[in-house]
C-alpha cells in the first residue's frame, strides 16, 4: 500500500488489526530517506538521485536506461526493448580507497541499513520501472554484508519480485564474504572489480588488494563458481599506461582462462582535473578486447559511458555536501523494511 501510495500515512493502510495502527504510528515511518535532488544527463538515458538519509548524510543512486534492441548477440539483434537498471549505494563513502574512484575520497562514513538500501529502489521506481539492480554505487557492498543480504531478500520477495538473476553485487574481492555469498543469496550475479592482472599493479591502484591477495581471491572465485555454476563478471577499468598494454591483456587472459567469465572493460572516468590517471584510447581498449576474445576466447564487452556530465558515471559518485546536520542514531526511527517478525 505504501509503495502504491508513497505520500500516505501508516494509519491510512486498510485492513490491519487495530492494535497495529498504534504500533506503526509510534514506532515506524513509511520512509526514512527523501530524494533531495534529481539530475538528468544530457544523454537522455541517465538520471542521478541525491538521497538524504535520516541521519543527515547523503548517498547517490543512478538510473540507467538501455535499449536491448541496439545491441547484438551472436551477430543478430537482441530481442526486447528499453529497460532501466538502478545502480545502488550500500554505504556512505567507502573505506577501500581505490585511487581511480571518487567515492574513496570521502572516506568511510557509515553503513546503510537494509531499509535505506531498499528505499533507493522505491524512490527510483516512482520515476521508472526498474528491471535490474546493480550494487555498484557508493561503498563496498560486502563490507555491509548483513544489511545487503536482508535488502536483497526484500527485493526478491513480494511486492518487488525481482529475479536474483537481475541483481548484481560488485566487490573488490572481500574473500570471507564471497565464501558465503552463494549459500546466503543463491542465483545472484557476482561482479569482481579486478582492474589488474597481477598483484603488484592491483596494490598500486587498489590498496585493499594487500588484504585480499590476488592468488587467494582467485581461489575463492573458483570455489564460488564451482558451487554456483554461474558466470562471474569481471570489471576492469582501463588506465592509460598502467594496466592497458598488450602484455596486461595476455596476463589477464591467462589468469581467467579456466573460468567462465564475462570481462567488462570500463573506460576511466576522470575525477576532476587533478586525477593521476588518464583514460585509455579507444584503440587500446579495442586491441585489449581483441586479445581476450581472439586468443583466450573470453567474452569481453566495453562499458558504454553514461552520465559523465552529471558525475553519475562509473567511479564518479561522491557527495561533497556538508553533514553538519547529522544527528545521533539513538533518536532515529526504525525503517519499516527493518521490522523483524
């Protein structure tokens, strides 16, 4: 009822036991977050939501609209039509500190509750029908594991009824969480932010790689794939002169040749004028793709750049608003999605 009537009061919900109304009015509220601002990209297919949380902090979520008929599969046009994917945040800020990502410059502020995660889907659904959800927004999802699992279970249940196959969780490689993800959320898509084919380069651009060495990460992914029998999505940001040479393509191909994966090459989106990295040329990206496809028979795609003009593209999500209005969590109301029964 609340989803269909987003401006309602909980007392207006029909057909509940009389004792429930007092409980709902005194202990809960329909929404604990609000949409502060909406930004539309000039590309016409990207919308960024700036969402204010109950504690005064802000997160960003991005709606991306695709037309599957524009792509090809097996040399033939794809079936379908327009579809919207929501990129969801799981934390305010991030502690991983990846040097190519704007969110990392915020540092880590706090985890989102499961309700705050779900409400991003609710807010976005009021603008368009959301078909897919990707946890690729602000934060490292597997560092907020319990809330992530609870939120996805809500999304796959009534009334959202999203298929687990249409939900993707992206991680830099939190090994202990990967080891239990399939048993907690079977059927989910796993995406791994690999970004380098060798440990040395990974450590240079992703400080967290020191805690999660590449060799141990690949062992965990082998076990995950054996148990899930699903493809793993590999995210690889293309940084000029850092990880985009032919030798890197061959190293990556050899690293992944025993896996069933889809590699997504991501053009680097600059973070202001002081970025230490440069975007790889289109030719380099194309050559990299040809090596993975031709030599190693690895399915490889190139991510379309969307929403750069509203800082809504991959790696650009960052909130610079002051958080002086932050309140202590002790006075916060429980989000309705966090109700335990």
